[in-house]
C-alpha cells in the first residue's frame, strides 16, 4: 500500500526537542502507572455494549453530521461511500506526526479511506475521496492494531475515523482481548457527531482534531460542509470535557488529553484568530495546539481552479498566526517559529 505523500518519514528525534513544546518541565503521568482508558470499560463489559450501540447507528446512519440516514448495515452508502465495513488504505509506524506522538518508534497509524469531508485541497485525495484501500472486518482491524503494537509503536492512531466509529468499536474488544495495551489517538478533521464522540468517552485517550475553518462560507467552498464550524466547536468542547488538557509521561510522550491542530491557509490568516480565541476562552488556555504550515496545493487546487489558495502559506503568515494565538491567550504548543 502506498504511504500518503504528506506522511513521509522524518528524522527520529526524541519528543520535546522542537519548538512545539510546553514550557513546563514536569510531567503528569508515570509511564509505569499508565493504563489506556478503554481497559476499565473492557473489564466492566461496557466496551462490548458500546460496540453493539455503535453498530445500531449504522442502520439509519447519523454517525457524522452529514446525517445521510442510509442503512449501512445493509451495505448502503452515501457521502462517505463506506458501508458495513471500514475501508483502510494502510497501517504503519508513522514518523511524521507530532514529536509527542511519534516518539522514537513511531505512531501506529491506521489510515481510513473515504473522508466525510470533501476538502478540495486534500493532500491524500486518492485515499480520502477516490477510495484507495480495502475493506477490513473487525478481526482484521483488530489484527492491524496488534501488528502496530508488536512493531513497538507508542499508540494506535486512527486517521479519519469520523465515519467508522462503530467499526472501530466493534474491533476494539477483540484487540484488547488479544493483548492491546496502547493508548488510542482519535485523529479527525473535527467533522464528527456528538453521538460518535459520546460513544468514544472513556475509550479514546488522545483526541486530535484539526480545526480548519471558522467561517461557514469558506467551509462550504473548500470543505463542502457549511455547518463545519458549528460541528467542530461542539465536538472540540465535548472532547475537552472527556479528556482535559494534554498530559505527558516522563519521556515526553502524550498519554491523555486534547491536542488541536490548525492548518494555516494562504491568504486567510485573519480567520485563524477566531479559532484561537474560541480555544483560549471556551476550551482552555492550556489546550495544546499545533499551528501547522504543511499546506500545499493538492487535490483539486490549481491556478485555474481555486487560484487564491494555489500557493503555500508564507513565513510571514505563519508568524502572524502564531502571534495571534499568543495574543488570544494560548500558551502551549507551536506558538513560536522553528
């Protein structure tokens, strides 16, 4: 399987040696005392109940805010083009994630195909919208998690899980029964339903939403989802309520909490301020944020189509975004240049 172009291997630095660090020197969780959140639910039997409850959402699907109401249990499909089973494109130790996730052995990434957002600039367009990948049942999905654990990964990182929460929950008890003990990272574009996030309460250790746009018109134009900002605000609040601010162990690895990404778009930095203000005032000034410069023209973007975003953000735009975040009161994350 092809590794997405934007997910190439980076140098294996120890976590915490880049600009994206907290100024605090202390740590919150001792690695020897850490237990993934889902273990408690597994022991009580609640994890099995959640898996059954999740599958019921597929019958008249409202797993994400699209509310397509198709019967995915009968393999009917709509916007996400995914039926009864999830479609996965690849799974591998990922060294391109944040330092606190990749560590030295990589983040155990599982890429799901057919995103429920339709970002015109998606760097993984062949996976997210063209559907490159293969169907995986619960047994195979559980096996993928265990393979990543066996390779020494520090966590299991579900990428684009918004539309396959029931399938993840179906596979998880199998994986735990077979020995899975890694924390779970929920790596999302933030277009999730509250039903799905509530099912993940006590299951996910680290939520990692990418809050892209504040403006509904821009969201409709570039993400094909005008209700995206409202949905993102709802779910980020719920995620914070479940897991709190990001906590680390003594090695600098993230173990539990919220890590928000924000992809800076060319020519649209002013819109970032509202996101930063929301995070500081309604989530937490200690929310951990990664202000990302990785945008590049991809997907459907060209000089002829969407010319206004047919370039990378400038160094000045990136510094402006970081300054805005500091001005709005945020104090943890990539708040200064490299």
